[in-house]
C-alpha cells in the first residue's frame, strides 16, 4: 500500500465519493471505485487500482496523491498484540496511532492534532507542545494504516479519538473524518462504534450535542475538584467543573445518550477515598460510565499508577454507589502505548 505522497498534490483520501467525482470531473461510480480502493483495500498507488481505465490512472498519478501519510515505524507488542504506528506527515511532522486488542474486539486510538496545547501534566503529548491540526484525510489514514493486513472478517473495529490532541479544537476535521470512516463505500464504521474524547472543551461539547448521530462522547475528568483539575488539566482554568458538568448534563438531556468519564489513576494524587467521594458527588446523578485507567508512567513526569488493589477498591466503591465503572487492563506498555510516548521518544532522538 505504501506510496510516498507528493506534498504539492492534493490527496484524495479526504474526499467522500460524491465530492471526489465532482472535484475530479469523473463519473459518480468512478468516485466510488477510487474511494473503495483507498478506504476498503488500503491501496494508495493509483497504478494498482486495476478497475480504473489506464487513462484515468495516468491522470490521477500526474495530478493527485491518494494518501497524505507514510509509515515511519510500526511495532506490535509480543504479549498483548497491541500495534502502534508512527506516521510521517508530508511536512515532516509525525503522528501516532494505536490498535488495541481485547479478545476478538479491535479498538483503534487515533490522533486529531500533532501535539496538544492542553498540556495535561501527566501526558507525554502535552510535554511536546502543539504543532498543528490534522486534516480529515490525515485522521482517517491512521485507521487505514493500522487496519492494513488485519483479517477483520465480520468484525467492525471501534474507533476512539483519544490519541494525540484535543479533538474539539479541531472540530470540523474530526467531524469530517467521522463521516469518511462511516461511509459504506469505505470502512463503514457505525456511529455507535466511534467515541470522541475531550479534555473538557465546552463549546465543542455544545456543538457535538447538535450533531444528528449516535457517535459517543467521552470526557477526560481525572479530578473532581477545581483545585486538582486546574493542575492536572489546565483547560479547567478556562472551563471549570461547574461549566463542564453543565454542558455534559445538557448534552445528556438533549441526546438521551450516556457519557463516559475517563479517570487516569495517579498514585497519591487522585486515588484517595476523598477523590472517590468527590467523584460520586460530581457524577452520581448523571447517565454515565466511568473508565478507570491506571497511569502508564512517562519518564520525567513524576507520576506513578496506584497498586492494583487501590485501583480495584476505587472501582468497587463507585459500583457500590450504582456508578458503572471499569478498570482498564493495561495493554501495550512495552511498546510505549501511552498517549504521545512513541512520538516523544522519536522527537528526543532527533
Ligand atoms: S491528555 Fe489529551 S488533552 Fe491532555 S495534553 Fe494529552 S493529548 Fe492533550
């Protein structure tokens, strides 16, 4: 599938079939054919698109590229089979994406920005700073690279927009990439299989509530009081817990959908009985699910995960209050699968 994209040429990976036909001045069925080659067969070389006429293939090769990313590094954990891809953008920037396996279930964790300006204090991506937004094609191609060579059969992967970046600070491209990923001529991923995760960008949550779809919303909480959250997630200084929870409750009210709260467990920081109490008080009356994630340590940041019994006690205390919660078993630690770590290592080695 590998084809080095020409940075001058427009990429076709971010055009839906009808728009592709319109922009290229070709027949609608030809737009669908090209879209299928790129998104279903993950073929980026026009010469391999054998059901296109020779003339069309030549025109495409001379004027367009099918992809915007190339593979810089891919690794697979021998233990968990977690797959991690470091992808190079046409301007030399890099972005990372992860494929996680849980029995038969495949989940792709993809990025929406190069770096991140939110600067959560426990996050490797936050350490690297913000470079730029990704385009819809650059977001979608991450899924294509991760799925190339995977035998899916009748399984549909889940997609979480939870890699590098704050998706709601790149709202339009994130929405367009969701449309491309769900297109039946491509991967055809159902809306309910996709989750957008925000650190608390309130205007994005308000827009998201207006979208006419079933895509899921996840909010990275990590703290249930403003003092601690101001420190861990600096975005809280702009949109404090009161505003954040107000927008989440309005979202639930208008969509009827459940929200997932992410809570990265940090030893001695947000794993105490007091933290549990505050979290119960904050979310106990919302239609929610809590995802507890023991921290995956990043060198130089000084945080560690709590011991497993502390994590389990946190989950059980929520359950006793009727709050659905899971403790995510760590996967891929051995291949730097925490947010932004592969890219960070890559940057450090330059
Ligand atoms: S945790 Fe997410 S929002 Fe926070 S700095 Fe990292 S990438 Fe950005």
